[in-house]
């Protein structure tokens, strides 16, 4: 297998350029967003097929719930096809070189579409199914839980996952171009006058607070769900607790609470030694360095899912009224956007601490 690394070079303007995976991701981003844009165009032209918001049986909590399909589909098409052109302009060794206001405008447009793909199109359904995944997979051979999997895994859910994939590819493309046009390494973003917050020492300090925040919030959520499972109506009425037990939903909540606790423990690894080297009890791996991507990739995906789910709640203010306003039922969920942001920050700090020297610059 060819493992040759193409070295970094500077173009005539002194900007670091490098052919390789960063450029290929730009082309992938263009392909993904173009495909998504063409689908949206088809939905707009045919007048049906749009899968989000009111058109999604599971999308009542979506930020797109109140946007009519006749408006959303053409807007999607324009934004996504524009993003595909933008990704092409930013990809490859011949990417456009802009400075000043035009550069800021192009970056703003790119990050706007990224935010839409990662935080607006996905909703609480993505996080919910991620939390239920262990139960769904583990219980499948035993026919539990008794659900119709064809009704769970719909086209709408598939499009939401596709949106996250396209958003991540576009985010990397925009970030690479942002680095390149700032005279930094397009791979790691390092430059001579790098901001101090990216240093190992600084990332260690603010990353610790981010980790603590990202641990406390899911534990608060889990405490309420565990209490309900053992019959304690923490933050809810006795009638509502009885209903949860009668319908079996309390066990789903218990599963999500356990998922949150496991996530909190893994989040601690972003600042613990066992998050950098496998612990002794892991036979065959003990003492070996934990690959950075093994922690960064799943943590990033979870941070996106949590943030999108949290924003969903704020897009549906009536949910606060239905669940009792500021009761303990909803408070942990109302903190999900903060949880997602904190987990993302903790993941970035972990990356900055461990990335070491860049092989490309």
C-alpha cells in the first residue's frame, strides 16, 4: 500500500498548498451537496417527496416543522447547489484565492450551509435512535423491543444521516480553504502567529472545564430517568409515572439514561490518561497509544447529534408548556445545546493537546 505523504509547498503568494486527502474531501463535499441539491430540486419540481418537517411523521420536533414543503424544497435546492459550486471553488490545488470582504462572504456562506446541514436538518430523532441502537441491535435476535424496524428506519432518517455526512465533508472543505487563504497549513491550520488558545497549555485549561460541563449534564438527565425506573416521581406527577410504567416507556428512558452515563464516562477520557493510552485491563492493547481519531470522530458525531436535538426543543416552545415548564422533566434536556457545545469544545481541546507535529507542514 502506498503510504507516501505529499509534502507541503508554498505557492507564489506564499500560501501553503498541498495535494492530497484535503483536496479530495473538497471534491467529495461538492458531490454530496450537489446530489442533495438535485434531490431537493426534484422535490421542488414534482411537488412531492420532500421528507422533512411536517412531511416527516417523526419530525414534529424538527426546526423545519413550520416551513412549508413548497418553500423549503426550492430553498434547499438553491443553497445546496450553491454549496456544491462553493466546494468546487475551494477544492484542489487551483482553488480560488480571495482576500478581504469576498473571502469573508464566501466563508460565511459555506459555514451557514454547514450549520444548516449539521444542526437544522437533523433533529432529536437522530440522537434518540443513536441512544436506542444498543437495545435495538442487542434485542433483535430475541424479538425485543416489539417494533417494526421498517417504520423506525425511514427515508427521512436516512436523509438526516446523509445531511450530517455532507455537512462534515463541507465543513472540512471550508476549514481547509480558510486555513489555506490565511497562509496556514491546510491540514492542521498552524501558522506563525497562531492564537494562544490553540497551544497545548491553553487547550488543557479550557478543555478541562469543557469536559466537566459535558459530563454533568448527561448525568443530570440520567438521574431523572433512573429515578423513574425505580418508581420515584422525580420532577413528574405520580399519574405520569404510572403511565410511563404502563406503556413501558420508562425502560426506554432508562436505556437512554444509561447511554448518557456511558457517554459521560467516555467524555472523562478526553482529559484522563486512559484516554491517551489504553488501560492495563485491555488485553492486547494495554499501554498502547489511543488513536486520536478513535476518540475525536465518535465524540464529534455525538456532539452534533446532541446539539441538533437540543435546538429542536427550542424550535418547539410548546413542549415546555406540555412538560411542565421548568420542571425536572425538561431542564436536563433544555441544557442539551450547552452539552453539545461543551462536548465539541472538549473534543477540540483533546485534538489540540495530542495532535503533535504535523507531517505535512
